[in-house]
C-alpha cells in the first residue's frame, strides 16, 4: 500500500470537514473508493470527528473572539519583526526574547 502525499491527505481531510464541492468532491470520493490507504485515512478522520457531531454549535463568545484577534495580531507582528530583523541587522535583536502570545508581550530570556 503506497503512502499518500500531503495534497491527497489534505483533500481527504477537507472532504471529511465538508470543505469540498463539485468536482473536488467527486474526485476525492473516487479516490477513497479506489485506494485502501485513502479509505483508511477517511475512516480514521471520520471516527475522530464523530464525537463532535453531538456538540451544539453557537456563536463564539465575544471574549474568545477578541483573544483570537489579539493572538493573530501578535503572530503577525512576530512575523513582521522576524522579517525586519532578517532584513536589517542591528545590535539589538529579538533573539534573546520569547514572545508570549497569550499576553501579547516579549519576555527577555535570562543569559
């Protein structure tokens, strides 16, 4: 049984989450039907997602949404800082710091 590539596994995962449509859905269904490995991966993902079916969905609490936005902003700032650091060398670097994303701060590491 040959191993699947990342694209094939991603397509099966997307299918299991209902993120495919039209031609992609037809393609992944045919692939699952023709490949033992794809069938096994599909079965495992479906069994892992099974318990989630009993959960009730609802709106995201405002505090959680705000924390997620702060986290994404911190990650974006961290990526920007890394880009700037790589582009412009300076005597002060962020190498000695650790970014605490949940608090949106940089923490100085002790030497």
